[in-house]
C-alpha cells in the first residue's frame, strides 16, 4: 500500500542500525536513497548493494555530519545525482557514557555536535529545496531518553530532548508544505547498544522493563519511519511517535 516510487530519500547514519534498515525498506517501497556515513565504508557499500538489488539507486555520501558545510555539499550531490530530495531522515547519532561532575566537556560537545547539530545541518540544507517544490517530509530519530532523561547519559538525553522540541517547532513553521515528525525508540537491538544487550543478564533486565517483552530490531523502527514518510500519514505533523514496546507511555 505504501508506494514511494521514484522518490528520493536522504538518510544520515545510513551505514548501520536504524539508518540501514530504513534504506532497505524505503528501497522496497520504490525510493532511491542517499546514504550519509562517516567511517564504515564496508557496511555502507553493503547497504548500497542491498538497495541496488531491490532495483533502486543508492548514493554513498561520506563525511562528518556535525559540519554544516558537509551537509550542504551532500544535499547538492544528491540533487546532482537524483534531481531532488523528497524525504530527509535525520538518524545519525552516538550514545556514550558521561558522569556529571567529571568535567568531560569534550564528550558533551561531541555528542551535541553529532546528535543535535547534524539535525540542524541537514534540515537547513533541504528546506529551501522542499519549499521550492512545495512539498517534503522530514523525520528525526529522537529517543525516549529525550522524554524521561537518562542517568549517566545526560548529554545524549539532552540532544534527543532538543530534537523533540525542534520537531514540534518546525512542524508549525514549515507547514503546510513540509511535514516534520519524529520517531522515538527506546532500546533497539543494534550495535550501538550491543555492549548492554550482548550480556544475557542485562538484556533480560531490559526486556523486563518492556511490556511487549522484547527488544525491537532496527526493522521495527524503519516501519514507522516509512509510514510517516507516506501518504498514509499525510495529516500527521509535529508527532513524536514512540516505538518502545510500551516502556515509556506519553502522548
């Protein structure tokens, strides 16, 4: 039912996890994909191969998402290669440990730059194009951490709370031409959370806190992202769509 044939989707953090799952699912729905990544050449090439096997085109875009000029360059390359950008998925992010009071300014700044500034960078780059076309979709990946906070990960939670506020602000500012929404996962079974989830005891503890009693896969998140980009969600903007198995309930 969801048909995005010949649409162009730009995904940051596209070489692994949720970004890679989104790339494959969007390709199944008929879209071509621009994949932004920083270091993982092998993984990015594998995702491109999967997209091409599905009969769609993929463009690899390597660079630091926290740099404004990089985002501008990537969007220009996408337009040069595909002709347009219909959907932006701001997914790039890192999750690290930070104990308050240790004075780790570098880790705070790095997380803000990668998780939050990158969202601004790529949004700024695509909005003029979408306004010119009179249409567009922007979907940010936030987190339940941005809704309830997260001890020893306050820098991460701060970026995700910022994304939630940014989503709601843009939804009003860019309407009616551009819809802006966010998907907020809890735990997801990707390599970013592997340090915790690979331990059977810690994984069991995580699962006990999820009413649906399972940790979702990246594909479980890609589905809601695809939905928000589709015509099925044409009257949805400013929404924070929680995909956490019932672990955090807020509306």
